[in-house]
C-alpha cells in the first residue's frame, strides 16, 4: 500500500510541476499542452486515491489540498 501512496504523491507532484510550467511559458501551444497534461495527471491522482481508499476502507484525513484543481478551458472560436 505504501508503494501506491508513493505513486499517488508522485502524480500529484508531477501535476503541480506541469501547472507551474504552463504558467511560465510564453508559447500558447506549450501552455495548453502543459495544462492538459496537468489535468490528466490530476484526474489519474484522484482515481488512484479512490482505489486506495476503497482498498483501505479507512477514512483518514483527506489530501485534497495536494490535488491540482481542474480548470475549465475557454470555448474555442
């Protein structure tokens, strides 16, 4: 179970790094790519967290503050 928790923490850290990369780049295509990748990793982290909780059947403290929030993209024109 500790191995899964480590992977979950790594997914969250990678998602946060991609968010930072998207904020730093001036290239709009790279910004969109980094944001999309960050969202995908955040979703994977949420799904993995659900699996961990289902397996452990214990309701420990939530780590929601570590999850990168998903942001809706503006509609394309």
